[in-house]
């Protein structure tokens, strides 16, 4: 092999490796940022829902009654809920069930968040303590993972 070919390959191959590495880091960084933003957006949305529910609570109306009453409204927005009393599920507006029961260990005035995969789709689950019970918010966030996969596919081609 000629010296010029060795020099060319010695520069070309490391350059390609560096470019691929940088693109991979950028794609993963973008995915993490998008996932973080989506999680924050869902927490904010759930906070608004909880505040609205709290403003409608009275002596005759419970969170459970309100959630069951408004479930069709939330389903139109692809938002689903689970309601737990004494860590036992008493209501589920969707077909999914929370797998990680650690999410039910909620501190007062704090939101817990976890992302789970169900049937090859990703969902965000957010829990919050309402009175003595736990309300769990569920929403499909597969779009974030689809964008990540699209970015990977684009970088390969």
C-alpha cells in the first residue's frame, strides 16, 4: 500500500469515527432533553388537573367521584387515571395498569414520575397524594421515542 493511501486512510477512518460519535451524542442528548421537557409538561398538566379537582371538592364530592365523572373528558385528550385507596386500585380509566408500585409511595405535596413500556409503547405515570389516597396520571409519550428512532435512522442513512 502506498504511503499516500495509508495517510488518507489514517485520516479518513478516524474522522468518520469522530463524526459518528458526535452525531450519536447529539441524538442521545436531544432525546434526553425532549424526554425531560415532555415529563415536565405532563407534570404541569397534572398539577393543573389536581388544582381544578381540589377547587371542586366539597363535603359531598370526593376526588374519586370527580375523576370518574370527568374521565370521558380526559380520555379525549389521551389522559387516563388510576385511583388507589390504601394502595389498592379502585379505579382505572384506561387499559393500562401501573407496574411499578413504588410510584404509590408519594410524599405529601410531591409528584412522583416514572416511564413504563406497555405493548411496545411508552407511557408517563405521575402520582400524587390526594387526601389519604393516590391519584395516578397516565399519558402516552411514544412520540418522543419515535422521534429518537427517526433521528437514529436519519443518521445511519
